């Protein structure tokens, strides 16, 4: 099973890849533009799922950072759909 986990953000995106037995786990951070390209690349190489941290837009986050983060989530959903991978929203860790 190959899973890409994403913590979306307006300025920095945390990413981790679980790649089964061959290379169990790696993690890194990227700016949103290159993170989306990396997600597309990983999906092209075959992903079973993209797991993304759920982001709730609150009153103070309706512009700027909140909008960019929700756009990132929508783009990741489309990458998963286009490559036949499951897309899972997961609530943030406490």
C-alpha cells in the first residue's frame, strides 16, 4: 500500500509518504506550488490513497490563508480522483 499524507497550509505543506515494505516512510515540507506537483508525481507513480488533514474555515480565516488552504485540499482531491486513489479527510491530531 502506498499512501501520501498531507498537512495543507497556505505557506508550507507538510507531506509524508508511506511506501510499503520497500521504503517504509519519508516526510518533508514544501511550499504549496511544489507540494501539489509532488502529489501529482506520486499519484502518477501509483497511490492507493491521499490522506489530508481536514481544515475548518472559521470566521477569521475566510480570506487569505484559509482560502489558499481550502484550494490546496480541493486540488489534492482532484489529483486523487484523476489517478484512481482514495481521498480521505482526517481531523487534525490533538
